[in-house]
C-alpha cells in the first residue's frame, strides 16, 4: 500500500506540472539574476517594476475569462478573444497611468507594458482552453514559455552591452506577441464548433472571480509595488534578486498546483474522489516545500557570491523572511484553488472578501514592517498571506463538504 501511494505521488499531475513550472521558474530566476549582474542597479530596478506591472496586468486583463473557461467547460472563440483584447487594453492603459503617476516610468516602457499585457492576456486565455481539456503540455508551454524571455533578454543585454531596461522590456513584449499569435492560430484551427463561448458565461460569476483574482495578484506583487514608495529604489533591486532566488521556487510550486488541481477537482464527481485527490496533492506539495526550503537556504549565499559577484547582500534574516512568506503563499493558493474549483457562488464571494482582507493586512504589515527595513516589509506582507491561508482553509473545508451537487458542479 505504501509503495502504491508513493507511485501515485510520483505520477501526480501536480508534481509534473510543478516540475514544468520549476523549469520556467529556473529560466525566470536565471534571467533575472543575469540582468541584475549586467544592468546598473537603477535600470534593473526599473525593469523589475515594469515586469511586476505586466505580471499583474496579464491575468487582470482577461477579467476572469480564463477561470470561466475552465469552470464552465467552454471553448474560446474569436469573439471571446476580442473581448479579452479589449479588456486587457483597458487594464494596460490604467496600469500605464498608474506607472507614470506613481513611479515616473517613461513613455516607451509604458507602451511596451501595454503591449505585453494585451498579448499575455490573449495567450493566457488560450492556455485555459488546453488546461480545461487536461492537455497540460500545451498549456504549460503557453504559461511557462514567456519565463524564458527574461533569460533571452538577459543574454541579449549582456552581449550588446546596452545598460538600459528598454531593450529587455522590448524582448519580453515581442515574445508575448509571438506566443499569443502562435497559440491562437492553432486553437482556432482545432476548436470545436459545438459551443459558443461568448454566450455561455455569467457576468456576476465573472466579476466575483476577477475581484478575488485581482486581490491575489496584487498580493503577489505587493512588495515590488510598495518598496519604491517607502524604501529606496535600490531596495527594489535587492528584492528582485531575493525573489528570483528564494521566492521563485514557491511561486512556481503555487502555480503548478493550481494549474492541474483546478480542472481535476472540477471534473471530480464525488466527495471521496475529491478528498483522495486533495490528500495526494497536499502530500506532494508538502514534501516539495520542505525540500525547497532546504535547497534555497543552502544555495542562496553561493549564488549571491558567485553569480552576482557580491553586488547584492541578502542577509540570513531576509532569506528566512522570504521562506516564511513563500510557505504562506503556497498554503493560501492551495485553498483558493479548491474554492475556485468546487465552491458555490456564495463561497466565491467569501473568497473575494478574504482575499481583499489579506491585501489590507499585507499592506498594513508592510508599512509597519518598514521600521526594520526590507526584512520587516517582507515579513509584514507575509502576515497578510498567512491570514489569508488560514481563512481559506476554513472556507475550503466548507466547500469540500458541501453536499449539494448543483452548488459543487454548476455554480
């Protein structure tokens, strides 16, 4: 029996997806560190800020359509793509105004920001189509392929000796365009004509989903958005290095679990099946997190000294803060994924409220934590993640034990 359980863990789609996300995260982390080595500190901080706005804007740009495609078993069509382009354009323009007003980002970088968000949102919608069909290979290529654009940008910047953020941002923007165009050409060529996605989603459900999604995305980028306001811009560059080394593994694990768990829970037809699935995936995630903490703690000083040649200093207390925050992020993501998959409309509303409550706590904790510098800020945001994770665990229990089939499978 024990060997059977071990075999199930090794065959876990979540584990395989996490490995794929791990490769993408490795490309992202290595590219970030190489950019941190080759670019001046201020330019590297600027690139990191633009990238955080892009990563915030891409999921928001779809306005919940990617989750709706999975929950409602829809085939995206050209009309849905047009809606995603329109909404992502508006989100991109809002974030461009935000970036110019609060951070003084220049026009060229803002244009690249908007283009990246539009193309990235289109690619995310296509990825949701393959994710719904359990075709995790194509969906993972669409979601993780862009991570290697950071590595490409780093190599091109180093080879060209161009010490400016705009070149790296340009490579990222055009890469998103290439991924989106390729994915939609293939999707439209193979799409089933049995459903018209444009007429099969509920606006209240969509707005509820995007409300909670916005809060969780904001939490992911909260440190990067706050640091330039309350600390020095050099601290943002240091945090970008910290996130690449100590934060990236948890982020990839968080994404990998949600990528497979959401459609598989949605397809489960009984309490026993859902419980068994959660036990297997929970055990997998726990083991991987423990190993990740040990590896990150050991390799961080080596990478800082070797790859970055001592340009940045990551104190042990700062690394520990990133590990604690990373564990809380994965726990919160696991719970929210369960609710998104099997929760009723009421559960989704509660999840949205809990997510925004976590943002409020994280923001307050970050402001208070600035008394102790960057380390205190990271711990402060981690408080928000921890509170959100604890609350989501209670909500997950209630959603899992909901015996009304219509609430579980149709809401």
